[in-house]
C-alpha cells in the first residue's frame, strides 16, 4: 500500500428506527511507517441539532496532565470512575448528560481499546483506534450508536434542536 492511501474494509450498513447506520474500518496514512487503523460506527440525523460533544478515553500523557489542571471545558458526570477514565467536552451539557446514562458510562468503561465518541451537528461516530476483531467490541460500538440515535433524535424533536446550556449540577 502506497503512503497517502487508505484501505477501507467492507461496510456493514443497516437500518434501525428510520436511520441508516454504517460500521466499517480503515487502514492507512500519509507515511509508510506511520499507518493507523480505525474501526467506526456512524449515523447522521436528518437535521443538525446544534449540539456537539466529544468523549475520549484519557491516556497517560503530558496533555492529560495539563487537561486535568484545566478542567474548565470538561464536563463532569458525578461518576468518579467514568470522570477519571474519560474526558468529556460538550457544547450542551444537558444533551451530553442525556446521552451519558449509567448504562452508557458502564459500556464505555468496559472498552479495553481506546474509544472516541463524537457528535458534531448531525453526525455521530464511535471509533476505536484499531481493527476490531472481537464481536463483543463491535456489538458494544453498535449499541452505543443505536442508543445515541434514540437519545439525540428525542432531544432534537423535543427541544426543536436547540437544547439548553446546563451543567451536571443544574441539568441532572
């Protein structure tokens, strides 16, 4: 494989609750010695909601140490194990907390892999930084996407997509 190219794995495309979900993987990169591998599950809502969030598994690094000292942009869920393991950035705390139920937090904590969950305007993606070869991991990724679709679709219809800015203390 030439540098700068990506190899896409076959896609699993399925419909549920009126949405089309895609699960796939890719390998590639700009440099031959620095290839990355990613498995992802994604869906789009028909209308942008204006709500954005990102949930990333913390790693041991200098950046994590700095982020820990600058907690201003990080949402806390009042779940110590989850807050220790994940960084949550949110444009709308209420929407994000609606998504981060106890079940979802437990599911995210169960990932052995580095997991990244992102919702931007109307595009949701859950990805793992490797080619997933365990059924349980792919099933967990799909379950998170299906749950997110239900939660985000509900919030988009109930609030007209606007939502309100809140914090863990005020919102829940």
